C-alpha cells in the first residue's frame, strides 16, 4: 500500500511541473529523478515499501549543491533555487491498489496535477523459453508491462482533463528486437512498445504525448536483480553458453551510464514536439534499420543468429547489402553493440 508522499530535499516551487517516476531508488529511475528535479520539476520518486531512498536523496542533494548568495558566497544547506522538490512515494507497481493509492495521493497534494509519468520500474531476465515457467513470464509481465499500465491508467485521466502530459515508457532495444534468451524480458518490453504506439495517436490530439525511451546497455544494478534461467535443455545449451560467453562481456563494454540515459529521458520530457521514441544507444540504430527495411525478417534473423553461433557461426547472411557493409557497425556479434545491464 502507498503511504502519503513524504517531503524531502527542497520546497516545491509553485507552478512547477509535477513528475512521477517509478523504480526511483536506483539506476535509471534514480538518475531520471535527479535530471528532472535539476530541470525544476517537482518529482514524486516511486519506490517499494522496503526500498531505501538514501541514494536518491544524496544524489539530489549533490545535484542541488549550495546556492550562491548575491555577493557570490555560498552557505551550506542552502539549496539551489533551480532544483525542484523530490518526494518519496511508496509504490509497488506490481499491485493495483498500491499504484492507485500512490497516484491518488500525488493528485491530492498537487490539486489534480501530474505533468510527467516515467514508467521505469522493471527487472531483467535471461532465460530459455522451456527453462522459464509460465509463472516466470507472468511475474515479469506483471511488473514490467502491467506495472507500467497501472501507472498510466492512474495518471491519464488527470492529464486528459488538463489537456497536457508526457507518458514516458522505459522500454529497451530488446523491446524492438527479440534477442536470444531474452524471451520473457522482450515479451514484457514488446508489450509496452505496442501499448505506447497505440496510445500515441489516441492521445496526441489532447497534447498528451506517449514517448518511448529505448536504452541499450546501461551500467546499473539490473543484472544483479535479474531472473536468470536455471538450466536450458541440453541441446540448447551450446547456444546459451555462446551467448553468455561472447555477448555478455561485449554488452558490458558497450554500456552507458544511467546519467547518460537520463539525459534522453529529460529530452523526451522537455522537447517541444516529442518524438515517439528516443533510442539512447548510438550503436543500435543500424540494426533496427535493418529490421524494419527488410520485411521478411532476414536482416534481424542474421544478426540474432550471430549471437548464438559465435564468430565461426556462418549461416545464411541474407541481410541487405546496406546492412552487411558500411553503417552496420552495431549488429551484435559483429561489434558487441549490446548491454551491460541486461539489455
Ligand atoms: N540497465 C540496462 O541495461 C537497461 C537497458 C534497457 C532498459 N532498462 C530498463 O530500465 C528500467 C530501470 O532499470 P535499471 O537498469 O535502472 O535497473 P535497477 O537499478 O535494477 O532499477 C530497477 C528499479 O525498478 C524497481 N522495481 C522492480 N520491481 C518493482 C516493483 N514491483 N515496484 C516498484 N519498483 C520496482 C527496483 O526496485 P527494487 O530495488 O525495490 O527492486 C529498482 O528501483 C527497467 O525497466 C529496465 O528494464 C535497463
């Protein structure tokens, strides 16, 4: 159950935009809260009942820094006036009642105002489909997809009434392309992508903008919290081993920081005419271009197969010439364009 928002680092600024971020106690969500607060938002930082807010509040305090007096001196404890307030909001996105109560408590405190929702809470999974149970799929869909849906449904009526809002979904490059062994996770992010794309056109006319942010690899604690498959079938094991031994280190090497990722979230929130999607990792564009221009899926198929076949994997490379040469530096398996977290 949600408890009322508790005030923290600074006093809210009248008229400042109000943002709710889920999964705000760590990683990308934490960085997004700091970025939004630094840009003057009043941030309601969603986190589960047991989660510590210490790291978030310390990061907000560090971002605020001491404000400068008129004579150029600084006083400890005086917050920069450009940094908005951050409130801890107890919210478990996996439970209807918790999200409903949490968002209602924000709307009660802001006179029915919420300008931005960042549906960020989620966890990763790397598992073969036969290895993961239906319950494993239900669990990740309940948090990564239905958790985002719950937040959207709780906040949308207020945005619609006010004819204004940004609904940011933290998807993934794996929400656009189903990597091997990402079945449960990709399913949850593909679901988010589909919902967001549908809502985009339904709400655009009301100035309520659905925006997807699609990180590639980001250096957070996501891997330590992920669901990892128990034991794939024996005849799948070689592909599993190849993927883990070749792709995971490449992903780690290519990872961005959470702050870099949060800069895209801030852009998604502040761009006067927001795009439908913001891809945060420069290495992923060519791969996805190959997917969408190659309608029988050959471009994506070749890239995905390379992830489980290793360098000598060979196979039928039916990617278009444009994807086989030149700009295709990001196809995983060729350059290591991937993730450190998990995607
Ligand atoms: N890191 C990457 O490489 C990467 C790439 C693409 C997309 N993403 C996406 O980015 C988002 C943030 O991930 P991250 O990398 O920042 O990982 P992270 O540091 O593990 O953050 C995930 C956050 O979600 C929260 N969360 C999990 N289940 C929740 C629930 N039921 N209710 C409320 N909060 C819950 C976690 O809280 P607890 O501490 O309570 O578990 C944590 O604060 C996720 O949606 C992830 O899929 C990450």
